[in-house]
C-alpha cells in the first residue's frame, strides 16, 4: 500500500490530526488513540482510507432526522475502527467522500 512508505511518526500525526478535527469528537487524543493509530500503521491501512472513514462516520452522525436525540461526543479513535474496515471493503469513487465533506460543512454552518 502506498502509505507503507510513511514512517510511523508521520502516519500517526496525520491520523490523529484528522481524528482530532473530525466533527463529533472531543478533539483530544489520548494514549489509547495513539495505540490504535500505531496498530493501523502496522497493518498498512492507508491514511486516505482512515480519513474517508472519519468523514463517513461524521456524516452519518450529523445528517440525521431533525427530531433525533443528540448524540454524545466520540471519545476514542477506536470508535471508527469498524467504519475503517467498512471503507477498506468499499469500491467508491473518491468524489463521494468530497461530497460528504461538503455535506458536513453545510450541516456545521446550519447549526
């Protein structure tokens, strides 16, 4: 995979920065988050896949029926692992994730 050439420190920084900036998260990184990021690096999961998973999960949480109860903040990168697995198995055009990013931005502006 293309990301396997990225050293672990840079990989973890990219993943944890993306996690920290994802809407719906607490914005803090703890030791267990670093361990999850290290495990993803060891598995060779591309950063791009992780970023797509963060966007997909954030979109699912933000774009909900208007009467739905509020969700609490995500406190761990581990929350996203099942979505990362899902994205690894998807064959979706990257434009879809750009579309989701746009929807997230619009949902954030509306609040």
